[in-house]
C-alpha cells in the first residue's frame, strides 16, 4: 500500500498554468502506474492521464491532449501533472491514484484496470 499526497493546487486566472504534484510515502512508486483525475461538484470523476513508472509511458485522455503533460521524478518519488491554458470549467478537485502497472508485465496499456490507492486531492480554482 502506498500513501499519496497531492499538492500544487490553488487559484489561477483563465489561461494560466499549474503543476500538480503527487508524492508517495510508505512505498516507492516502482511497479505502480499513476493516474490523475478530477471531480467537480455534482459531476462524475474524469480521468485525465496515466503514467507508467516502469518505462515512463504516458496516456493522456484525448480531450486533454493539448493542455496536459505528466512526468515523474524517481528521486522524489513524485509524479507531476502540468496543466496549461486553464479554463473556468477546469475548476475541480484533482486527485492522483496508484494501481498495479500493467507495463510491468509487458502489457500494452498504461492505465491499470483498477486503482488501489488514492490521495485526498488538491483543489484547483480557475477564476478571474
């Protein structure tokens, strides 16, 4: 089991950028895939991206493709989500989660079938 803590959220103006961090404790991220999600009030949770810690492969959901990148820093046991050109409708709580990395077993997919460990989230508010 790995404990995840998100940080980096805050208030940003439309068109601005933020970098969110997902830092693990209790275990290294080796062998996990890390997903980023968001959930706005009264809306369903949306998947944004997945990252394989095995080989660094990423999957970005199509609707986010031109506004998001995800990366990792093994030394810091941290995965990042860089958001750019933020819009007011991006206001939501952003979460990271860990699950068994399918790439560890040679699978083609980057996103796990199930995420087993979740952080508490970090709030992103986009407003002028």
